């Protein structure tokens, strides 16, 4: 088990909050919280990379339209 430290719980309106010590700070401004038994686990929200984005997209079913003005033929310069 990693480093442990006692922290202070406080109230923020109707919500309970916890002060996170500087050595446990998370990057960004959002986190995911879940329970594992009687423990609360707080994880940083990870930015999704290109492979994850591509895995969640769907293929476009429609084809590309015909181009009325095709590109010119290549020319030999040298």
C-alpha cells in the first residue's frame, strides 16, 4: 500500500469535502470517485488519446461525391 496520511473532512453546503494534501494533488480539475468496499478511491480523469477516439467512432456509410473538376495531371519538371 502506498503512502498514507490523515486528512481533514469538512462541509461545503450539503456536500462533504476532503482537503487533499499537496503531495497527493491530482492534475487537472476533474476526478473520478468510486467505492471499493468501505474505501473511497479518487482517480484523475485521463485524457483520451487517438487510439481510444478511433475505437469509439463509427464508419461513414455514404461515399464521397464526384468531383466535377478533377485535379490536373502531374507534370515532369526536371
